[in-house]
C-alpha cells in the first residue's frame, strides 16, 4: 500500500491545544512526555509524514509558550493564536479554519492529544471524502472519534463556531453527507 501524501489531495490539518485541560489543571498535557517525546510532537510528526498541504496549530494564552517550543521543532506547522480560547473549542476551530491558506479540498480537525493517529488513518479518511460525502469521522468501538475531516463546503460554518461543543452541531445536522469509518 502506498503511503498517502495528503498534499496531493489538497488537504490540510489543524490541531487544537489552546486552553487548559480540565483534568490536568495548570499542567499542559500536550507538553508531557509520552514514549520519550511530548504528546503533541507525536501528532505533528505524523502530519509531517502524511505531507499535508498545510498544518495549523491553534494556541491560546494559557499554553502558548509550551506549544511554541514544540512548533520550533515542526517547521511544517504554523501557529494560529486564539485570543478567545477560554470560550471553548468552537472558537479554536474557527480560528484554525480562518488561518487556512489557499482553497484545500478539506481540513482535518485533530485533537493534540492523539499520539496514536497514523498516516494510514489520515489516508483512509481522505479516501472517503467525495462530493457527496463531505464529512468523514472515524469510529472506535462504535463511538465517534477523531480526527474529523471536513470538506471545503463546511469551512464557512466551521469559521463561525463558538462555545465548547466543537463541530458536533455541523455533524448532527448533516447525516446524509456523513461517512462513519
């Protein structure tokens, strides 16, 4: 099987790491070591291997300095600062979508704390995106998972997100265009 080069597909990836995690308090879990490297570093390396057209990491004031250090080791990634990160994940997604350069076919919304996502995972999701299937979301043990791939037609809605529900409202209102993998 050929390794997917998502740049060929005109796709981009974005990671959210902009506000404190409720379970870890003042500790930025994305900078915590897992298997000898910071947690976020695993996902950034996978995105680099997948060869996205663009990689945007959304930061907020709370952990910006921690994440900046990780971005310095990831030349393929760039920061988009969310000044309203404390208002919820929706604002981070909106900031990331607004930072996209060009007109890619779609964008992956990734959580920064997912070190086990592989280039094959990204490739399988990208393969399912079509004109009819405009949102692709994986499942794990029958439950919806991440990363989620949104076709370009949803960028306007994503750019207007607010609050802490992320993009679930878009997914809930589009069952006919959703492909669960």
